[in-house]
C-alpha cells in the first residue's frame, strides 16, 4: 500500500515538531530550575534574618566580642603591626591570645573601623543587628558563593557519570545540582553558625568547593590559589586540603601537583607580602623581575597570547621565586604564620572545646584520656602520645578518601564527591582539639552526597542533625535557660552521640568504595 501525500506530509511535520517539543521542554525545565533557585534564595535570606532575631536570648557572644577586641587592637596599633610584637614577647611557640590569620584579622579590623564611624567612641560590641550586619552580609555572600559552586560541582559529576555510561541527561544533572544547592542553602547547621551564633566558619566553604571544582576540571593552579586564600580566613581548610593533592598524585598527574603547589605559594605571597617584603626596594625588585621575565617569555614565544596558561605560570613562578629571594635578602617576618596558623594549636591544647560528640569527647568522658597520655606503651615498646595517634588515624582515613576519590575520578563516578568531601566529616570525628561547631563543614558540604541518591541524602540529613545539635548545645544555656527541655535532651546526648557519628563515618568510608563501571576512561 502506497502512502498518500497527506500521510507523508503528516509524518514529516510530526518528525520536525519533535525536536521543537524537546527544546521547549528543556527551556521550561531550565526556567523552572531558575525559578526554584530564585525563590529559595529569597526565602533563605528571610529565614536567616529570622534566625538572628530568634536567637537574641541564646546568642553565643564570646566569639564576636573577641572579634571586636582583635579588630580594635589592629585598628589602634595598625593592621600590619599586630603580629610581630606578639611573637617578640612570647616567642614562636607562645600563647598569643590571638589566633586570627591575616585576612580574617583584616575583615574584623575594617568592621571595627566602620563601627567607629557609625558610633564614635564605641568600646564594646552590643547584641544588635545594626552593629553586626556587615559581618552577617559577608557570611551571606560566602554562602551564596558556596551554593553556586556546589550547583556546578554536582552537575559536573552527575553529567560525567551519565556520559560515561552512555546516558546523557543534561536536564537531570542540573536538577540534581539544584537540589544539592538548596540543601546547602537551607542547612540548619549553617544558618545557626553563620546567623544565630554568629561565627565565620562559613568563610571556608566557597574556597574549598571552588578549589574542588578547579581540580575536577584540571585547573590546578587556581585550586592551589583558592586553598591558600581560604586558609588566610580559616586555617582549618589546610587539614582537608591534602585530599586535593592526593587526587592528582594517585592519578600520576605530576604536573598538576606542581601547579597546585605553585598556586598555593602564589596565594600565600599575595596575601602576606606586606610581612614578607617589608622594604620598598624589595617590592620594587619583585615587581621588576616578574614583569620583565614574563614579558621576555611572552616576546620569545610563538603565537602565545599574553594571558595564556604558559605566561601565567611563568609569571607565578617568577613572582614566588623573586619574593622568596627578596624575603631572604632584605629580611622578612613570619609572625603571621606563628600567630595565625601555628598559634591556634598551642592556644587550645585540649582534647576538645565545648560539648563535643566525637572520638575525643568519648575518650575523655569515658576513660579520662588526655592529649599527652601514651597509647599502649607496653605493646608498642615506645611512648606514642594520644594526640599523635589520633592525627595518624585521621591521616590514614584521609589517604583512603584520596585513593577512593582518585579512583572515582579515573572512572568518572559520582561517588568522587563523597570521597573528596568525606575528610570534613572524618576530621571532626577523629581529630582532637575540635570545637563543637566544626561539624558544620561536613554537614553543609555533604549536601553534595545527593549525587549518589537516597542513601547520600539520608547520610547528609543525619550529619546535619548531629552538627546542629552540637552547635546548639553551647547556645541554649543551662537548665534555667529559655529552652530547658531542649537543653536536657541535647546535653544528655553528649558525648554519646559521638558513637552515632563514628558509625556514620564507617558508612561514609564504605560508600566511597564503589565497583567501577564497565566503561573505563
């Protein structure tokens, strides 16, 4: 039977309309995603302001009072003149009464200067939004940067595994990324920490997320630079940063490791050059060597753009090298390192700070162990301090995370995100000297676990619950506080909830290990 002309025309029109319908559905899907994200951000901003007001009577004000004191000191003495007198008076292993790295000290210094303009003669911070909103807005900006970064990161790895399996689903990848972003944005542990407490722990989140994204697309120089700048705000990022080195190391990407190191050194130099290059001739020498060397390299190259990767890497090498040489030749100060990075370890030499549900809390509560106690000297034949044993234990789990992340990256598996983010949870669970707030990072970043499905979502929710409870434990006061029932419940669960956290860590480390797909990159 020969089809009529009308049948042929109808089939042709149907075939032609199919791509248009798919495009229309795709556009509608993207529009719905943008609408959801926009509405979520708008609602989240309102919830954050509500969190500030709701916590008026239970706010933990010790940290922000300390920020005001340190900012006042820097404003009075001069921002660049704070570190050196402390090291000169107490040496390189002293307790300085200050544990702010350079960029955090700069932020609180500018905040205090702003306060003095708003209220001349102010001598003490008051529990008022009008006096705090610049810091809260900075927290908000860091959270928004984290949300955007996590959206792109989750979308990237979801799409990679789909492509590896021959199942490209671009709209679904964006949808999963959007869901992870919303989970991060509305994370209660993050809101409590950044807008009810308030603290500045959220400042580390965007730098790690974007550094992990940079490693994922092999922009290692950018990743190292981001880690260094983030560490100048919150030094704890250095405790998990080795996983970013292990990923290229275990994949044999030696050039990537060198670029990571170069980016990190460049970030340190850019932030601390006022201490490293204390004389004007040193600054001029570094600028001259960097500029002339970079121009010479560009001029001798063929068809090389001025901002090509080769030129940028050469400029970074020359800048870092010239800074190191001039710092040695003209003299420099490393006081920022001793006070801002090394000092926090000496200032808080205890098993833990606050009511903490982790391994350190369990050991101290149940067996009265302390950091300097020796672990099984009869069995080992030598003295192994508990602090060293706990650091080594965490290091082994960190190596496991790096190995699993490198393996997942090689085979384009979504579980890469679980392995790369896992150290934030393991750090709090296994390391000593943790504050009760520090599980916040694992709770917020574990929103990316949604990439592996419902089990990842459940793990994220459980970690978030533990993080929120431990943060609230230091805010709600005693039995005579405004929430006696909640206080009784949370404090009755500490440090026993550390057992639950350790079990979750076991599940987390098991989830990192996934059999590879048949498709191999």
